[in-house]
C-alpha cells in the first residue's frame, strides 16, 4: 500500500468522523482543504458533493447547498465521464432542487452507463409519480425491484402505494408489496436514511402540542403562523407542517398563502391526497372552479375509484358550463355507488340536470327513479319525479307519485302545494284550493302556497279582497317575492288604487332584478297601462 493511498484513507476516516458527529461544516472544510492540494482527485470532489447534499437535506439547515454539490459532482465527472454513480448523484441534487426535468435527464444518463442501477430506476418512478404518470411510475419501480430485490424497500412501498390507489388490485398483491417493503428495509440504505429522517420529526411534538393549545384557546392567530414558520425553518421537509399551516392560513382567509403551502406539500409528497383535497376546497371557496377542476382531475388520477372525487369534479364542470362532461362524471359516481343514500342524492342531481339543462325529461325520470330505488324514504325524490311527470304532461302519473308520497309524509306542506298546482293545472279548482289550504295549515309561512291560492281567487273566482289577503301574507313571509308583489299590484289596481298599484309594481320590478322571476317588460307594461 503506497503512501498516497494510506493518506487518503486517513483523510476519509477523519472526514467521516466529523460527519458522524454532526459537524458537517468541519468535514466540508477539511475536504476542501484536501482538494486545494489535489484538485483532480475525483473521489474528493464526490465526497465534498455528498457532504453538501447532506447539509442541504439536514432538517436543521436551510436548503441551499444543492448547487455546491452539483459543482463538485460535475468536477468529478470531468475525470470519469462514464461514471453512472456520478450522473445519479447529479440527478439527485437536481431532484432536491425541484428541477425535475434536469434530474430526469441525469438519471437516464446514469442508466445509459449502467442499466442495472436500481436506484436510478426508482428515481425515475418517483419523478413519474410527481408528474402524475402512475403507469410509468409502477413500471420503473418494478424494474428497480427486479434488479435489486433485496435493496428495494422504497420501490416495493411505491408499488404498494400505487396498488392502494386502485380498487382493482387485490389485497394479496398489496399486502405482499407492503411486507416486502418492511422486510427489505434494513438492506436499503436510502430507505433507512428516509426512515431516520422521518423519526427525527418526533422532536417537534412539543412545539406541535403548543400550537394545538394556542389554536384551542385563542384560535388561529399570527402567533400560530410564526410558530409554524419557525418549525418549518428547522424541518423544511415535514409535509404535514405545510398542510397544517395551509389550514391555518385558510382559517385566516389568507388564501394565496394557503395555496402556496398546499402546493409545497404536494411537491414534497405527490401522493398526499389530503393536500390535494384541501387545495381543491380552497379553490371552491374562492370560486376558482377552473383550478378546482385541474386539482380534482389529479385526485382522480391518484384515486380513480373515488365516487366523491368524480362527484366533485362533475359539480365544478357543471358550474363552468361543461354540462356533458359533468354528466359523464356524475354517471361514473353512480356506478361506484359507495353508499345508497349518498348515491341517491347524486342521481337526483343528475335528474335535475337532465330536466333543467338538457330538457331530456325521460332521462330525468330514469335518474329520479334510480334515486328512488336507492332511497325510497326521501320525499324530495317523489317531489322531483312528480314535477317531471307534470312538466311532461303526464298528470295522472304525477298524481300517483304525489299520493304515494303522502302515504309516507301526510303532513308535508310541499307535497300538498304540488298537488294543489297539479289539480289547478287539471282545472279542478275545488281540489286545488283544498290542497293549498292544507299546505298553509302545515306551514303557515308557506309563501308560494299563499301566492298560488291568491291567483286562483283573483283570476279564477274573481274574489279580489280574498286574493289581496293571500298576497299580503305571501309578501309578509317573503318580502323578496317579486311575484307576490306583482300579483298584489294587480289586485290593488282592480280596486282602483292606481298609485299604490304602481308602487307595488315598481317594488316587484326592483326585486325581480335579483330574483329573475318575471319578464321585466311585463311589469313595465302593467305600470304604463295604469295611466293610459
């Protein structure tokens, strides 16, 4: 053994001693000193690069040393351009800088020089996950396992995570990958480093308890934000801290700050459904439905068999006017059917869209009937189904549905009001009046029942004073009911009080600006007719 080799071993041993003691800066200084004396020593440059990366990943250090590591690795590469290991290390540095495309390029270069470098395959899988390509991620992770089955704990776990997102994977496949991940953990040095890093976060339990106490006693305050920020300065890779801080910002209505924290959590852990979910809720809160749609699509990529996610996406698409695509996702949610009552509500929503937006009454009836089969005790389904039959002109079917509903809920004012409208449409005024009076009996604040009954007394029976009393009641219980003001104005005009009638028409016109119940031209024409 020559003198140089002996000195190098002694130097490496001394550097490692400082590193193990946690004195990374001293190890760096010693390594730099050695490089000054031997600038072309590739091993020293690699060693220094590793030390910079270790400092970069230290939870107690600001993450600002990746560039220095890259510089050292590239200097080492000048001496050995065929080193798969150096390409891999440069890729890791760019990965931690969050420059994924550059990292991807270097991992591919590493594999060009050593196709059996399992760590590079695993990192390709990690990047594919962050880009939302689950198929590529699974393929690369499985290649890593095939090349190095005993040292692929992280790859096994990644495959398990991907399988867990799919309802098609059986329990045996998932449990096998999970067990393999645990069994091979001691042999995967990179996985062990990750575990040790996670365990180091236990040191922050006291500060998290302090934050919880402050939130419980004082609510979300700037003090809580400051504590989170200080903790993140110490542990910049702690995903849950970013999510929790995002929630604090959300409560403080600092939405832009909350978005930044949720996005940071997603970057650090692209499988974190909670971060996506909270971000999606935030976009919904600020009515940014376009971004909500994008996040929801990402959630569905990660968990394609979640009925809730498909339903949320359908809701956002509907609000953005994408009705056909919304219908597709509502129908997907229906096929997943996680809970009969929940699914019944989805079927009703779909029925409403078919009825109101598509004008496909047969499809609406089918959806409402599906909802009924799932939850026959829901009175709203009877009401909706009866309304569609009425709109279709199938009055007898509507009557059967309403009467069937009364067997379940005989004192339901909405049912009696709908029956009143049905009998009115059939020309049976006596039965219509009875049903409206029952609706008012069971709910003496039912503005629609008062108004509709008033119209019967005014237009069909000519009892103006009785109509006025009913319209006054409708207006009393709903001051923003434009139609009630309009009908009261008509009644007052018949009594000869044109000035009061004009006032009521004007009020109806003003309210209608917001409620859009009437054609404003009709109201203006009524006002003009008063004085011509």
